[in-house]
C-alpha cells in the first residue's frame, strides 16, 4: 500500500467508527486516540478495520505502532 491508500483506508475506517472525526485536522504525529477522542473499543475497531482493509496481520503487541498516522504509514507501508 502507498501513503495515499493508507490515508484513505484510515479515513474510511474512522468514518465508520466516529463519523464526526475529521482526520484532516490531525497532525501525522498526534495520538489519534486523543485527537479524535477514540475510546479503547473505537481504537480496537480501527485496528480491525486497518487489518481487514490492508490484509496485514496486526498482533496486539503492535497496536502502539498505530497510535499516530505516521505510525500507520510506516507499519502498513512496509
């Protein structure tokens, strides 16, 4: 996946979880959970959506790598 694909996937997943969340207002280094007011279930659903949309297996130990958009780009882009 390229950067554009990953950003679109993240935006689509977030739209299903928190429709009011505006990813465009969040800096790539900001914690998505705090910036978008995601609770633990929202974040888990975000990770599940990233997994389903990308086909990447995401073990629980890697969840912290997905706390920021920069982390998502690095993790899913590899």
